[in-house]
C-alpha cells in the first residue's frame, strides 16, 4: 500500500480531485481537473503522467482519467483524513468551517501518521469518556466568550451528533460486531438496539468499553459466538449488527 | 412465623443466573429431585421443598434463572415476581464462582432491593481446578452479606449453607452500601425524595427509583396508577434528560455501567491468585470440532442417528421380552379362566386392559433409551450447541433455535417433546412449536407403518416408502410453522441471545435418577389415562350385545370357528364403535377408507399403536397366537397399496392422541387451543389424504 506523504502535496491534491470528480460526475476529464485545481490544462498533463507512472491513474489521451485500485485506495484515505481533521477542528475545537477546511488541507499532507493516530485516539477518548470533556471545554469557551452564568452548556446537541457514527464508520474507526471475523475483537462504543433487547444486552454485560472477541460462527453462518467478561454468548447477526465497536488493532 | 406444630417457619428463595446450579443446591438442601441440566433455562416453574434445621422448618422455593431483575421473558417474570412481591425472609443467591463478574451483577440488584441475601458461592471445584484463589471474607465484608462456599452437585458445604441461611435470618438483613454516586446518585436521590410521599408502593424506594430511571415497564405502569404521580414523572423525565445530556448515554446504560464497573473492581479486589490461562480450554477445543463449518452439521446428524439407533436397536430385545411376557400372561389367563365365569370380563382383561395398556408398556425400553440419549445431550452442554447450530434454519421458518430440541424429541414421543418446549421464551414461538409437534412421526406410529408397508409394498420399496412418510411429516411441519407464524401466532421473532455453558461430564448418579423418574412417569401414564381410555374403547367395541343363538353342539371345529367369526363381525357392526364408524363412513370414502379403518382410527385416538390391535379385532383375528403375517395377508386381499399409503398419511397427520391433547391443554392452558389443534390437524389430514387418494386413482 502506498504511504501518505510519499507523493508531493500537489500530486496528492490531483489524486483527490480526480477521486472527487469520479464520485460526483462519474468521470474525470482533464479540463474539469484543470478547472477544479485552477491551473491550465497543459500543466495537468505532466502531473497525470507522473501519477500514472506510480500506477495510480489510468490516463488515456482522449481526455478521460480513471483511478487504479491503488489510486482509489490512496485517494480515499487522503480524503478520509481530510474530513476527519476538519471535523476534529470544527466539533472539538469549535473552529469555524472555512478555517477548518483550509487547515485540514494543510494538515492532510504534512501531518505524520503518528500524530494522526493520536488525534483519532484523543477524539475517541473525548467521545467515550464519562467525564464529558467536550462539554466542559465548550462550557469553558462559552464562559470566556460571554462571561455568562455557569449552567451546563447545551453543547451535546451538537449538529454533528447524529451523523457522527456514519462519519466514523467511513474513517474506519468503528465497525459493527457482525462485521468482525472470528478471532477479531473490539471495544464496545455503543449499542443501537431497541429497548427490550438493549436492556438484555446491558444485563449480559455488553456495555461501553467492554472488549468482545468473536469466537466463531455457526456452521450456517448465523448466529455467532462471542466471548466477553470471561464467558461465552451466542447471538444472531441481527443483534450483533446493533453493537458498534472500536476494532482492536 | 409460627406454624401449628410449634416449629418456626423460614421462607427462603433460590435466586441466581441461569445454569449457576440453583436446582442442584435446592436438591441438596431439600432432598428433592428437580430436573438439572447443563444449559440455561432448565427450571421454568417455581418448585417447593423444605428442610429442618434445629427447631425451625425452612421452606425453600427453587426459581427459574435470571440475569437481572428486569422482566424479560415469561419464566423470568415468575422469578422476579416471587422475589419482589412475596418477600422471602432470606434469598439464597447462587453464584457461579467461575464466572463471578456476570453473576455478581445480579447480586448487586438483589442487595439494592434491600433483600436479606446469602451468597452460595457455587462451583468452587472448578475455581480450584483452575488454580484461582478467592478472598471470600473480603467478598462478604464488601457486600455486607454472608457467603458460603459450596459444590452443589456433590453436596459439599450444604450443612454450612443451612447454618448460614439461619444466621442471616437471625440477623434480619444485610449491611450494604449504596454504589450510585456523583450525578447518577444525585438523580436517584431526587427521585427517592419524590417517592417518599407515596405510602403503599410495593418496592423499596431506591430500587423503584433505579427501575424508573431504567424505564422498566412494570414499575412505571405500577406507579402511573398511583394518584398525584405527576410531579414524580416530571422529575423522572428531567432526570433522564439531564443524565443523557451529561453523559451522552441513556440512564439504563449508565446504571449497567456503574454496576458492572463496581463488580469488576470487586472481582479484582477479591482475587488473590488467578493464573493467566493462555492454554486453550477443553470446552473451546470441543467447540471447534462440534460447531465446525463443515463437520458441525454432519456430527450433529450422526449424534442424532446414534440416539435413534440406540432407541430402536438396543430397545428392541427388552421390548420383545415384555411382549412375550404379556402374551404369556394372556394365555395363562385364558387357560386358567374358570369355565363358568364371565367371558366378557375375560375379554375386558385380555383385549381391553392387557391389549391397551400392554401395547403402551412395551415401548418403555425404547422410551428409556431415547431419554438416556436426551439426558446425555442435556447434561454435557451439547443441547445449547444444537440450538446454536440449528437456529438459522429454524429462524427462517419463524421458529427459534430452541424449537429444534423438542422437534427431535418428537420422533420418540410427542408428550415429552411438548414439555420440552418450555425452554422457548416467546409464547408465540412456543405455541407454534407445540402445534406442529404431532407432525413429527412418533414411535407409536411406527408400529402402524410396520404393519402396513410390508403388506402392500415389495421389499425394495419398503425403505423409500417409510422415508417418504417421515419426510412428508417434516415438510408439512415446516409449512405449517411458517403459516401459523403468519396467521394465528403472528408476532415478532424472538431474539437469540443465549449463553453457551462450558461442557461438563455428566454424573452417572444424576442420569440414573433421571431415567428412573422418566420411567415412573411413563408407567403412571399407562396406568391412568391409557388404562381408562382402553377400557372405554373396549366398551365401545363390545356393546350393545347382539342377540346370538349359540349352537350348543357345533358340528365341527372348522365351522364353529366360522360361525364365531361371523358373530363377531355382526357384533362389531352393531357395536357403538361400529355404528359410529358407519356414520362417519361418508366422510371417509373420499380418502378410500371403509368403516372398519374408520373404527380403528377411533381406537388410535387413545394411542396410535392401538390401530394395529384394533384392525386385527375388526378382522376377527383377535386370537393372540395369530402372527401379524396373516393380518397383512387380509389387508392385501381387501385393500389396494394406495389405501395402505393413505392409512399411513392419515395416521401421520390426523387425530393427535389423547396424551398429546392432555399435555397440550396443560401447556397451552386452554381447551380452545386443543380443539383448534385437533381439528386443524385432522382437517389437514383429510385434505392431504383425499388429495393423494383421488390423484392416485387417476394415475
Ligand atoms: N462443576 C460443578 N458443576 C456444578 C456444580 N453445581 C451444579 N453443577 C452443574 O451445573 C449445571 C447446572 O445446574 P442446575 O442446578 O441445573 O442449574 P440451575 O441454576 O438450576 O439452572 P436453571 O434452572 O437453568 O436456571 C449442571 O450440569 C450441574 O451438574 C458445582 O458445584 N460444580
Ligand atoms: Mg434449575
């Protein structure tokens, strides 16, 4: 797999633009690429040649560019990283969107994998820690700004709250229990089942931060057997679908 | 409490997680013989027993297992109701010491209830085997209640447990601290304050407050009925809202988290030594094989085949002995019958009682071997794996993994199979399973097939025909299940969340006792219901008597036989059963049956195997020495193979036997269901048999 940062910043940008164009309009034409990047068509060609030499794009002279699977993979990771950084800045640090967008563009190319990983972990921590750091922080800022009274701030009704799971799934941060294979394990982020079955799962000890290992699947593929808190439990994939985990590495 | 013999009575209840060994300890305490098995959900009803300790008589109630005090399934409601509402003086909380964390979760809730809890720390043998050392004193001090170590199935530590129960009774309560602190604790306190204004709520305030935060249906409904509960419910919803905003989780998750957090801290604290286990346990190794992707299902089929093989092959010789014994008995009665005595009485004893009851008793060995196999499945822990393996298929037709076990048992006998459905939690799934159970061809119906098949089909056809009968039954069962779940028993599928217990070696003693109980039950059934119905059928076939002119001097033996035969025929035609047979004949015609077959099916209603006996009476071959060969010849002469096949199909689907109906009534609670089941299956039998007969005639 090609590492982030192995290409130049501008080549990485090209890759992302091609990816986005394909996503949006099903195809990437050289003219559109030039428009989007705000350069002339003649300067797009050498960049494409270099990308094609790295085996990231298929570039034919007729003006349509496609991505190789390797290119697609790298572009998706770059974009996921971009999106994460932007979200991190906006939701955690309350940075306005324009600034967050601009900074994310810079971070995405220059940040080391180590820092990125720590940022993801910190984000997870803030999200799951019972001490509610995020709201304290927002509370703190709100008080700084307004010198208002000390009531708990309404921050948990954050506009991103509802779709944050989908986002995090895209970043590869969370998975459902049913998508793990035997031998894999993860830490519970939350349980999305309806009340009756959720209460039962709580009683069986399926709670945030508990480590669950998938032991095996039944011969017909369903139900699955899992291990948690030192005992074995079996449940249908239907139920396992409702259990969201941070996969262990 | 004082009873009239002057003994002080102490009321005790057993509570604990499923499969933690409650019934084992209950049996050890009270000398009872409650059913025990190595899978969760063996006990499904309250069971009572008692023991005496000094001047006190202690009444113990064994309860179904529960994971928490939340009402979830039916038998868990029974347990919770007993614990919450009838307020036992002492609650013996049985804990599987090899699985402390999850077991102690319930303990915390029992303590929250303010119950006088004694912990029976069970399975200490397994803990020792694993080299784990526990600080039991510390556990007792931290939870503020007495703890007794026991090994339930081996009777170790039972005396000490008895003494501890009474010590707790004398102390009258526990010394337990509250574990809810910080924001959660504050909200609980607020609700408790609101609750104080109500005087007659049946729960302790702290418990009620927590259950209200968890939005427990039963407690919420109970308090909604209270007058002026508006302020309370306003407080509750504001508390729930506040906690959710603060922590980002609903209160029930917070509460669960708090309890489990406390428990896992406690477990760390009391564990003195716990060798890290990196070796693969035996259970895991067995499971790798038993639930293997490709081997799992074949292994399961092989196991079932072995059990059936054992049932039929090993059960055969003793069955023959009983058969021989019975026919010897009939002959003896025949030869010693005083010449002047009533022939009617002799017929009642020989044909009615020995024929009817004996016909059932001869299957005792088969039944015993079947139950030996099933108790092996239960005690080792394989039963839970079968549910695990088969759940997918069962789920597809609207049933549950647990439905599969009764269906298997149904090949032996429908009666124990219906009892086995108690492990199915959802009522609709359970009722569906009971409804389709008679379609699993039982051992008694096998006797009918064994009579009919050789009469009509050449040797090379016999096995496929038998196979097709069983298959038709299974296919119809699957179809019917699907249909019922879409109509009569429509409802959501029950989720499958089941604990898989570790494998255990079954103890010889337990199995022998189990066998003994089963045979006794079976003999009791033969001696009561089967006896009564046999006599009834004999009466129906014998009365009213027709006027017969007995020839005083029969000219020759040959002719006497003949005339006796014709008298019998006439008698039969005119008997109540014969009349009924002729009345229903028009309904039987489309299926290709005459009134004789019809009458025999009335007999088969008592017990399916009576069909064979009855057919032979109808054809006047009642003589006990006649071999079945001749009956077969008579059948071949009188009927076509198509009719033979139709007899088997009708026997398979229609008219479930009396014992089945009685158990269905007991388990489903109303004669309405019994009527629907009986009529439904018999109607279906009529339709299917008619279709086969009419189609068969065209070909
Ligand atoms: N090793 C060991 N096994 C035990 C002990 N006590 C009980 N067992 C076994 O544990 C299994 C469960 O026992 P039961 O007494 O049926 O458990 P229960 O709590 O009544 O179970 P449910 O009725 O299903 O709630 C059986 O296989 C017992 O033989 C013990 O002290 N040590
Ligand atoms: Mg039990």
